[in-house]
């Protein structure tokens, strides 16, 4: 089947956003749910198993953030080419993106194996937990390669305005992960009981199958990539176009897990293992609650990229305004909902009363500020597609480095674990105000080509 693209330069902008938002939300919800299911299963094994995954989460998230950044660069390059009606260039960008992802993720995995024992020490991991964390990472680090290729297939299709097929790629990996998890963690049937190690292996197997499906779709079914005619000169040209946005976007996305890693280290060194377990629970739930806004950031880039490529600046601004309204509505809704069920949510993850007590205040303090955080990464995604990645990088540095880490450190010093949550909330609010004002008042709505 030939490449299928949707012309996002025509028709209702809100309708385009909402058409893509549903499938992308389901896909990201499924993806995040796989991590939450890991956490639930391991939380019922032991507090140490839960803490081990808590230490691993920001490390793996760093690798996945590199993949997300490369995906942002790919989506930007392809969507702008489609907006200019240059389908051949879009296919060449897609082929180059797959090769670039493979090369970078192989290097990242090798670096991960070399560095993670030392990183865990710096984070304050205990002698009991470190072996568990390394068992999980033995499989979770190689999964970065297969997940990176699956995510790149997703971005190639998203750039053309598709929603169903790219969502299916990510949903398939997440569903398979959830299905395989209990067999390998608990040793059901003929499978050995692998516990923490089994959770990592399930992630690798599931993402490997999703990668195979994604490559089949983009290479054979949609023919959205073209390796024929991909000369060294064209590879260089496409790489420059992708990394013009992709390189800053990598840093934009990597900053977030690095700040999470720093926050985990602060909690571990200032408080203890029980607090790390509680922080793991609330972090996973928080990521799940943000899935709609993550999906929104997945929608906005294709629309701003195509319209920016076509020179339709008013439609670009309209896209930002509509997406920001969704951020506010979702923030209010999820804040109220999680506040009401604050005492119930942690029970799904653990029966440790100390962990539950430490987790509960998070749901009264942080979720009502999610709209602010959403404004930061939705702005970044929309501006990345316009070839203006520096703005998203600056917004993210403000939120995750200048505000998030210092506020958590101050909060933990003054009020313990509740202070951590107050610090996160303050960082979300202040960075959101900065992002929305600067995006709508000072940022050009035109494409910046490299």
C-alpha cells in the first residue's frame, strides 16, 4: 500500500487535534500502563523490588528520552516536507531516521552497561537493592534499541497526520508487555520465576515484537521510507535536518529524567528506602495521569509542522491556543479526581502502610498543577515541529533544573516528603506560566529551516 498522509493544512484545527488525540492517548496510556503494571507486580513482591525499579526508572527514561528527541526531529523534518508537498524527501528523511536511531541506540546501550553501576552508587542505592536494579537493567537497557525503532516508526507515520496505525504500534508493545509480565515475574506455567529480572525481560520481548510490526508497517505496508537512492550526501542532508531539531530536543527530553534521577537521589540520601518506594509509586501514577497531555504533545507537532511548512501561521497559533485550553481542562479534571481518591490509589501498588502514608499527600498537592507541566512540553513539541527547538529546551531547563531540583531540595529540608510534593507543584505552576506567555506573545509562528 502506498504512503497515506492527511492534509492538516485544511479543515478545522480542533477537529484535527481531537481526531488524533484519542488514538494517541490510548497508545500512550497503554505504554505507561505497562510500567505501572511492572510497579504493581513488583510492589507486591517486596519494598526492595519496588525501590529497585524506582532507581532504574530515571536511568531507562534517559535512554527513552533520547529516542523521543530523535522522534521530534524526525517528525519536524518529515511534516515540513509534507507541508511543502515534497513526498520523496519525506520518505528519504524516514529512512535516514531509522538508520540514525539504530546507530545512536546501540551506542547508548553500550554506554548504559558501562555507566549504570556507578550511576546507581551516586544515586545512593543500598547494597541490598543494587543487585536487583542491575538484574532489571540487564534487559531494560537493550530494550532501548528495539523501542527506539518502534517509536521512530510511530513518528514517521504521525508526521503524515495518521493516528490509528502509529498508535497500534505502541499499543501492541504495551499490551504484550502486560501479558508477558506475570509469566516471567511469578513463574507461571513452564516459565521460571524471575521476579525483577523477569520484568526487564518482558519489556525487551514485547518491544522487540512491536518493533517488527512497526518496521513492517512503514517499510512494506505504507512504504513511508525509501532506502533506494539514499546516498551519503542525502544521508548527511537528512541527518542535518533531523538533528537540527532532534539534538536540542534530545537534551530537552533527557533533562527530565536527569532531574528525576536527581530527585530520587535527594530522596534516597536525605530520607531512605521507604521514601524512595513511595516516590516510585507517585511518579508512576503521575506519569499515567499525564498521558492525555503527552498524547496532546504527540498531536501538536504534525499540525504545526505541516501548517508551518505551508506558511499558514494563523493556523499554527490556533493550534497552540486550542491545545493549551485542553491542558487547563485536563489539569482541573485530573486534579479533582486524584484528590478524591488519594487514599485509595496507593493501595493498588503496595500494602506497606508506611509507603502508603508517605504517598497520599502527593495526590492532594501535585495533580492540580499538571496543566502547568503540560504547557511546557506541549509548547516544546509544537515549536520543535516549526524547527525552533531552543524554546522548548529553555522552558524545560527552567522547569526541571532551575525550579524542580532546587524546590525539591528546599522542600525536603523544610517539610520532608510533603515538601518534595510542594516543590514539584511549585515548579509545574511557575514553568507553565512562563511557557504559555512566551509562546503566545514572543515566539514566531513561522518555520525556521536549517
